[in-house]
């Protein structure tokens, strides 16, 4: 017969063993499972690569070419094609004619693991990289589209052409209001549909819908508005503090309410009534408080070229990229086509700046994840990515 004392000792030993097992399980199994899964540096760099829209030189893609290496090494999210190379003051840069452009786009996609955004400025009129001189359609300016009531016909032709060439992003339409017709970069070039926000909205809607039908993403620009300015942000920082009209927000609000905004390009304009320190492209007051919160836009925010004079003359390269991302920019545009010298290492420098900023805590990993997810979602929406 087992004594009462032995029973007590047995129970005590059982409880000690049970406690020990519980402690070991908690220490080596449960806590291990609760540790965050650490993303590798390579995965982080690949996600950052998707946030870059890059300009390059070359009319074809060879396996030893600059753009081939950029696609393979940086895994950039997209490229933008130009006809004219500003640093060398020469033609061609990427676009020669119809068949060459189509083959270039095919080859660019062939070498990319993740299908690329292939972008072009094809507004019509004086801002159109696909000129009739090279065998493309003659597309008139936004101003002329309205004057002749041909926005529907012209934007259909343009979207059909972009689709056949296999472009998937048009950096258009301009939804700036033509408040200052003498504006050297908007009004004087006929890039605005009108000074009336409803006319701008109506024509932009037609333009956008015709592109959507052909699975082409449009990028509305230049938020919050460049039409009231008196100078050119390619040359320096543009101050619109005394001339900006809040009606310039309305095309974005109305188009967003109709679910027609997928991507918005920011302007390098400063309005000290809203942000006394930074232009809209680097300002969370503009991008988060107004574009995201007030207007309700939840799509992809794309910067205007970060090498334009408005940025390069006032902020260093590293500072401007970090500011833009922290303000809410999802895609950094680096056209590499300004009057400054061409930089073949631009994509590498930008990727490394962002990567190191994440490592140093200057940019949160959550911001990279959020932008990456928006980019992938947009690529899936337009069947660029399965």
C-alpha cells in the first residue's frame, strides 16, 4: 500500500516536471514563433526597386547594356522613354520610329522578372514623345482638343496607339487649370484643357476612360496645381503662395469621386500658406493631409522628376528622396534627362539611399511595404502582372 507521504512526493515531482516543461515550451517554442519574420536585405532592396521609375539611354536592349543591368540588378518597377536626350542635346534617346519602339518595349519586358511599368509623356501637342515625324499619330494639345471638341476622338487614337506599342502608362492628362495663360510650362504650351475646373474635369474623364478601355494607366498631373504659376519648375522652385486658387484641387476631387484616379503626379511647387518649408512633392501636408485625407485618394503617388531644378537646386539628392518618401510618395521618378550630366549610376544610387535610410530608421519599413503593395496592386489591376 502506497503511503500518503509517497503520494505527496509524487505529486510534487509531477508538478515540478510539468512546470519545467511549460517553462521550456514557453522559452524555446512559443517565443520563437512570436519573433517577427525578418525580411532579407535582398527582399527589401527588390521592393525598393519597384518604387523607381527610371530614364535611360539606348534604343535597344542588349545583355551588356546599361538598362539590362539596371533591370537585373535593381529590379526597377518601371522605365520611361524619351525621344530627345537633353544632356547631349541630341536625337534619338530611346524612340526612333514605330517598329523600333515596339521592339524596345518587348525586349525591356522580356528581361524583367516582374513586368515593368513602361511610361511615356504623350499628352499631345508640344509635349508628346511620340511625334508624327517618327511615324506616330499627330495628337493635338489639350487646349486644341477642347477648342475643336475632339478630346474623345484624339484620346481614343492615342490610347489605341499606346496599347499596340505595349506602353502601359501615359504620364497624362494634365489637369492643371489654365489660370495663368502666360505660364511658360503649362498655359503657353497649350497643356491645360481650360481655366474652368468643370471643363478640365469633363475632358480629363473622357481622356482617362478611353485609356482605361485599352488597359493604359493614366497619371493625372501636376498635383496640387501648376496652372497658376508664373515660372517653370524645371529651372527652379516655383512659389505659388500668392496665386494659387483652391479650385485647382477640384479636378482631383471630382475624378477621385468617380473612381478614375489610379495614379497622381506631384508638382515641385511651394505654397507657404500650406507648407512654409517644402514644395508639394516633398510635403506630407499636401500629400497626406490634402491628397490622401481630404480628397480621399488611395492610389499611387508618383513624383515629378526629382532631378528638376526645383529640387536639385534646393535640396541634395539623398535629402530629397527621403523627404519625398516620408511625405507619401510611392514612386520616385528619375528621368535622367535634365540639363545636368547624365548619370549611368542613378538607379543604383537611389536604391542604396532608400535602403540605407530604412536601415538607419530614417524611413520606416512600413512605408516601403505600403508603397510596394500599392504598386503591385496597380500592376495587377491593369493586368501588367498576373
